């Protein structure tokens, strides 16, 4: 958002570019991950494949459509197949003008050294709750109690905390899940087994949903 924002305090969160990027509708910002057209390597591992990288390279050769920069975010870059990672090297070495490539990974060690050597490393660590709470109060006018609770539940993720005070639905759902877990912990063995069985069923259908619960 900061690269394409047209506001004064970038990212402003209010201009048309910021709004469309947040909603995943911006023509110049693309997220590439294993959930979108991913393939499998010879070992059966789900990967970001070479066809996805080639599509990014094709789009990167074009001028931005509506913003200042084309931005490609590889969400889970450790899932790049070796073939795809090697294909991406040339673009990382000589990225076109007005193009930014962001590789998200849990650690540099999970990426090929040749990829890491061509990137600028930015370590994103959890923000201390008190610092985050103060920011929510001063910049977003959040009352003290809600700011402290949101900062605590965010796990140090400022983006999540900011969205939670702007749109309370995620925070409300999280509070409901925590209340449910607290009720299970305070119940008997039968209630705990029933909750575990419910999670197991959800995990079989949708692993991401099960982890959230």
C-alpha cells in the first residue's frame, strides 16, 4: 500500500489505492501462493510451480496499470519448487523498473541461498503489546480497555490489530472462540472429548479452519 498510496501519510488507508489493495482488488498487486494454481513436485509436495513464476515474469514486464508500482508477493516462498526458484532468480537480479517483489518466509534458512543473496532481508518481529496499544489509542482513537485487549489478542501483529479496531468482526469471533475454549476447559471429560472430535472433523474438511478454532 505504501508504494501505491496517493495520500500524504503513506499508507493512508483511506485513498482508493489503499482500499483496493486491502480488499484484494488492485490491478497492480498480486499475491502468489500454494492455494492459487499450485502444483506438486516429484515427491508429492504442494509447491508454487514454475508456471506461476513465468506468469509473474510476464506481468512484471508490463507497465503498472493503475498505480506507481506492480507488486508481487510470494506468500510462503519456502514452497517454491526448485525449478520455480531458479526461474525467479533472473527477475530478482534485474527487476524491471516500477516492480517490487516480496518473498514472505518463516526464516531465510528455508529458502535457497541463491534467492536470499538477491534479496534485502527484513525481519518482522512481534510488536510489544504496550507499544501497539499506545498506537491504537493515539492514532485510531481506540479507548484504553479495547486497545489493550486488542493488542494482547493480536499476538504482536499490528495489521491484525488495526483491522480489528476498524472492523470488530474478527475480534468478536476470536473472543467467541476463546469463550468456547474456556467453557470446554471448565467442563468435564465428555465435553472435552466432544470438542476434540469436532476439531478432528473440521480438520479433515479444512485444515486452516481447524487451526483457527
